[in-house]
């Protein structure tokens, strides 16, 4: 067909078909663009999650890398505390002062590495999430289910408990 033989109706149909074709191609391109945007956003979100996760893991590794060393040093802290208690009973102030200086320096060094005491008071309610009951003893009504004595102190490294305090509870 030559352009001279096209009727106005045929020309209108051709224009309409061309517009429909362009519109359908435009729809397809918009759809593909939206799919690519979704892929990009998902990949970006996955990468951000990966960065957060690895940063968190690295931080946890850093804070707990010395965990086994600190656990091995806990009995030394206990020995220092027993030695201080004995020297206080004997009223040997010179030796007590020397041992306390060493103990305080040792304890400060461990605290700087993230070691913290778990503070449990006598008479407070027993919570199995933060303490280990070694035994129960008969107690008055006011001490039932409460901590009567702390046998061994507990410690945590950051937010992780590395040794639960051992306590005696009232029955």
C-alpha cells in the first residue's frame, strides 16, 4: 500500500494500532523497570543485613574472645577474697593492705576487660535466671523462696553470664 491510497479510517486504525503497540511496549518496560527496582532494593536490604550481622558478630567475638581466660581467673578472685577475709579476722593490717592492693588492681584489670559482678543481696527473691540454688534450708516465713546466703559470687562478661552465683535459699 502506498500512502496515497490510505483512507482516513485506515490511517486512524494504523495510528491506533501504533499507539496500542507503543503503549504495550511502554507497559512492558515499566514492568521490567519495577522488577529491576525490586531486585535492587532486595539486594540492598540483604547487603545491609549482612553488614549489621557481621558487625554484631565481630563485636560479640571481641567482647567474648577472652571469656575462657576470664573464667579460668575466677578461682583466683575467690582465693583473694578468702585471703582478705582471713587477714581481716587475724587483724594483720600490713598484709591485709598489701593483699587488698593486689586484689583491687587485679579486679580493676578484669573489669576493664568487661568482667562484672552479679550483685545478689541476702533476703532478695530467688530468681533461677540469675542464680543457682545449691541447697535449701528451713527458714522463717519471711525468708521462704528468698536468698539466705551467697556461697559463691557470680560474674558476667558484657551481657552474658559466665558464672552463676551459687546461693542458699529458704524453704
